[in-house]
């Protein structure tokens, strides 16, 4: 079967700009009527690309408006490589390997196109474009009128003159590209919509391509990816920061967002056809949800905890789970310090009284942090950083943790929780959300605390018996409390909230905002998005919380086979036997296991029989199999 000949438009296809509009920004930067002329140029571009105005007429009128000089063109030429479309940059290898069957066909200008063509390995005689004409003073006076590309329906004429063998595939965004198919000069026409979507062009196209990956997949040609990124659907719930959406869409994925959380039944319905799910703390990904997830590859928790996800069930279905364990640490620590100061000074009640017109200037019950003992329960990323800041404010720090932790500064480890409670003036909880931590602090623990101590919970709602805390505050045993997390929390801001802690003296209630700063949410979005991209694009499971961790480099000029399986004897031997039988040369291989799951990553030469993929998917013990180019 003859390989197709690919013909690419340039503006808004190979590059994300329209050349004449970019030249307008350069040439008209100091013109007093720049805005008016730019608007007219943009309108002419759109009309020509939509088939409303003759291309040759629009080209010449735009050149008149621009009054270009050679220096303007050279300025754009110098930076044109930076303007390459995202999916083109991803697939440079495709152009280099198929350069002899790739042409660039454009109504734009050869000297602007040349640098990108060279970068893609496309020969100069495969660049078909207009040539600018200059006068003796380097002013652009027009284009070569003898070139068919300077007038309407020029592209079909040029292609027919090439006498190409094999199917001709036209890829472009404008009406002049659609004319190629309509004139019978191309066998297939893809309306390229990664940069701009022109409805009239889409309507006459054989197919729409949101990226070059889509074209290569449809044509059966190996590109950067074995499956088009835009066909991989991501669903992000709970108002995840826009930085994550931007990063994932920039990488070519299709992202849908929702502001609130979903209950189990709604999530089961929403997750159909979804490859990646992003959540925060209010959405529960249960075993039942995972059983109904027909395409799910990964779940990202855009927060610290993962107790809202059934990690064992996710691993059993080959679904990788990632979180952002450190990104909001500073935000939580700063809130804990601030709340401690406010509780020490009874600021909340004094402020409420002031709003009611009551002036209560008194030092009674107001204390400084300096010299007080802070007891930290849970000395992980947040607890240890809180330790450092509190000590810097003059507090004495003690801590308790079930794991061995290195004490920072002058902090002292307490071997038992009871010992810490008896000694601390302020107790701050920073434990994780595992089920074993339910009701770690209840009536018995409050009874062991120093009379008049303060209590903070910025960790998980279920670790504290809130009824017991309410009683301890009412009795005066606890002089004040700050609670940011609750056993039952509203799914959305519109849902009601109720707690036995409401209305109590010197009790601060906040709506789970410990990590909700702009800085933290952006950092979480960037970290979790990068972990997802590492897994989807490379198979990298670094920081994955439920599958073996394997750090991987980018795969280049090879296929990467990703095989997740139950940890049982003989899987690796069977896999390698299948690869050997198919005649595949193994370039590199990684294996990592935990008690439940094994993960094998194999890089092989490009040539392979597609039938081998079915064999690998059907190996005993296989949980999930993926292939990456």
C-alpha cells in the first residue's frame, strides 16, 4: 500500500499565527492608525479563509495596508520557530522520517516559512509559497503574480502540477485548503482546528483534526503518540485551579471542569468515557465508582489526602492515583499560627462584640505565644514546618508521631499522646486521613489536656469527636478551639452546614480552607497536573500512591509497552516470551512490584506486529496494558 503524501497549510496550521496579522503587529507598532488597519487586516484574513473574499484580492489589499519593509519580514522570520503549533512541536520526528512525502503549501511567504521547514527536515523544493517582491529601498511592493498561489484557487492548480503518486492528504484550516479537496486535487482533507475553527471549512472536510496526532492516527502513521491526546478525556471536579486546566490542555488533552463535588451515583454517570478524573477532598471515588469506570487510567487528588479514594480498588483496576502531598504545606502552617494567636487573644469574640457596639478592653485571658508549649500531633510535612515557625515565635515545641521522625530545631519527641496532651498549652492536629485515625481525640483525650489549653484541628474531620470537643469547651476545660475540617462537610457552597461547635465562646470555625490560598492552589494544580502528564506521556509513576513507583525518561524513537499486572509468579517471563516470539528487540526494561501489583515498562524497536498487542493484553494476571510511541 502506497504511503500518503501529506500537504500542510502554514498559517494557523503549522504555526499558531496568521503571518500577515503578525507582520501587522511588527510593521504598524508606531502607526497612529494601527488599530484601524489591524482590524481591517484581520477581517480580510478571516473573510479570505472563510471563502467570503477572493484570496488574491485579500492578499494584495492586506499588503497595501501593511506597507512592509524587509526588516519587518526578517523580524518575524527570526522568531517563527517559536510560533510552531503545539502538536507540530510534538511530532517533529514524523516530519523528519517522512520528509520526502511532506509538502508545505501556503499563500504565505517563502522566506517566513523556510526556517520552520528546515527544522522539520522538509526540503526547499517541497515548500510551495508566495515570493515577496522588494524595491531598491527594501519596501515590499507585492508578490510574484505569475505564482498561482497569489490568486484564488491557486492551491489545487499547484498540487495537480506536482503529479503526485499515492493518496494525497491535505491538512489546513482555511477555505483555500478546502478548495484543494473540492477541486479533486486531494483524496482526503482534514480541517485542522487546533488553532482556529472555521465552521464553513469544517462542513466540507472529510474529517476534523484538533491536532496533528489526530491526523496521523487516522492515517495509520506513527506519530509522537500512539493515540491522539485530544481523544483522552479529563474530568476535573471541585473547582480545580485554572493552572491545571491550562497545563493539561496545552499538552493536547480534552478537559471538562465542574465546580462542585458529585455523589456516588452522579459520579458513576459522569465518569463514563473519562480517562482521567481530578478531584479534591469532597468527592469519594469508591469501589463501586471504579467498577463503573470504563476507561479510567488515573485519578489525581488535587489536595494532600487520598482517603476519599479506594486505593486498593483503584490498583486492582490498574488506575494510578496521584496527589499533591507538599504543595499547600505553608498555607496550612500559616493558618495554624494565625489561629493560635487569635485564640490566645480571644480576638474572635472581642470582634463580634465590637460589631454589636460593645467595647470590652481587657487583658484578662489574653496571652502571648512566647514561652507557651505547642504540642503537635503528627510530625509530617505540615507538622514539622509548623514546629519551625512556632519555635521562631518563641514557643516550646513537643510532638508525637507513630513513625520515626527527625526532630527539627529544639523540638522534643513525646513517646505517648497522653504525655503530650498533659504538657501542651496548645494542641494542633496534623495527622493523615487513614481510617485508623478515626476519633483519635475524644472525651478521654480532652480530659487529659491541661485546663485552659487551646485545641486546633486542621487535618481531617473524622479524627476528632466534635461532640466531645463541644462539651470540653462548654465546661471550660478547653479555653478555645479552631476547627477547619469536619466529619460531614457540605459538597458545595450552596449546601447548609451544621455543627455542635456553632455558637460556642472562643471557637473559630472555618470551611476547610487550610490549603485554600491562591499560591497553594496554583502549586497543587501544577504539581498534580505534571504527575498526570508524566504517567500518561511516559508511564512515570513517581509519587503514585497505589502503584509501584518507577521514574522514567521520555521515550524516543521506540515503542513503550506499559503492563500492570497482579503480583504473581511468571508474568515477566510470559511477557518476554511473547515479545521474543513476535521478534521484538527490547531496548530497555523496568520492573517494580509491591504486595499487590507489578508494573513492567518495556521499550522496544518501532517495528512490530499489531497482533502481539492482543497477546500482551491477554497474558494471565494482566490488569491493564498500554502502548506509547
